[in-house]
């Protein structure tokens, strides 16, 4: 089937990437701690640029960064009186994207608005959904809620790969043994596929792996080894085809916060082992075997996943 990347695959399915957009998924933009009150953060995202800020109630807002007046980058502006103010001519926009004020007193044009992405704060991250309304809920970690575990989020920086390729690791059970050296002796008989995710569970008296893929960019799992539980979430947001920005979340049961550094160390090791492969891979799927049946199902899921192109680029 040849080389498969988000660039080539989307071009095949939809003629051009510009026509197709990116997957309708929840994408992480920044750490919650980065988005302090009164600040505006700019991010290159989905082949364009967005701005994130907090409204008067402290809720995250994610919008197109291009001012409809002359195209100034709104992320270099300010948050003033609960609205986002452009640095150039001080046009102000509210949390819905509507222009609320033009200092000259001119009548506000009906088209003076910026696209607003659905936004949510969860797991110590600020998320944006690529679409006008979410198709499914923000990513979850099996067996946990934010209030039921001790957890911490960290940024991984920019990565030279597509998020959906990295997430294929979640159902690539062979690589856990071959690349990471983990004692994995079984894989699930079945994986459950739904419109916005894939889930599986492998359990024995000695271990548990309960994994979930949300959208095409987030893999989370609940693990238990030797009676100790841990929670992990790996996620990323496309900057452009072939380039993404990554984050991860680690967690442990309440009262065990002292174990968080050991889980971070485990995640760092897994990431360090994956990175050389993912950074150089020419991703192919033409020689899949019976042991790759869950990978094959994941690839069909990705092929069928809906896309969206934000109106302001």
C-alpha cells in the first residue's frame, strides 16, 4: 500500500489536505498552569494559528488568532475586561468570538468575529475540539476521574510525526515486548470500536492493562503490576502534517503522590525508546500479519474518521 502519512493519506481520501482538514478530535493546546488569568497564548495548530485565554469566569477560550480587521495575531494582544483585545487597533472579542468593541466608535461589521473552538480543561491540560461542536467527550483515563487520582501533566515539546501514527502504539501489543521489553504474554481477543474511540482490557491475576484511544491522538491506560496501580495518558496536537506538539499525564491512586516521579520515569523511558523509531519511520501497512489484527482495525478506524477544516485560516 506504500508509505502512509497524514499528508499522503488525507490527500488520497480527500484530494488535498486543504479540502480535508484534520481529524475531528480533542487536541491539547497547553498546560492548564500556563494559561494564567489575563494572559493570551498563541499556538500553531492544525495548519493555522490559535489563541488561548481565560474569560472573566476563568474558563478557557480557544479561538482563531487572526483578527478579521487586518489579520494581526491576537495572541500578541491583551485580555482586558474579560475580552481579548487586538494589539494593533484594539478591536475586542468576547468568548463567543464576536467583536464587542471598536475604539473608533465605528459600527461593528456583522462579519467581525473569529472562530471559537469548543474548549475544555481536564487532566491539567487545556483542550480544543476541531469542529463547531464536539462529537464526543474530552479524553478519559480508564478507571479514573481527575478528582479520584493524584495526577500531573507535562509537555513533551514538538515531535516530527503525526499524532495518529504515534497513537497506533496503543494497540500494537507486539512492540511492548520487542521495543520496550515488557513482559506482555497476551493481547485482548477483541477491541471495542465506537465513533470516538477504541477500548480494550487485558487482565490476569498478576496484571491489568485497560487502554483507551480517544479520537486519533490520545491513548490512555490504567495499569496494575505487582499490586501497584498507575495511570497514563499520551496525547498530541497537529501543528501541520508530519509535525505535532506532545503532552503526557501520569497518575497514581489518592494518597500515593510520592510514586508520581517513578511513573514519570517509566513514561520518559517509554518515550525515549519510541522516539528514534517514530522520528525516522516511513510508516507502512502493506505486510500486516495475523498478530496485527488490532492494528489493522485501528487503521480502518483512522481511515473512516471525520475531518474538519476551521473556517478561519
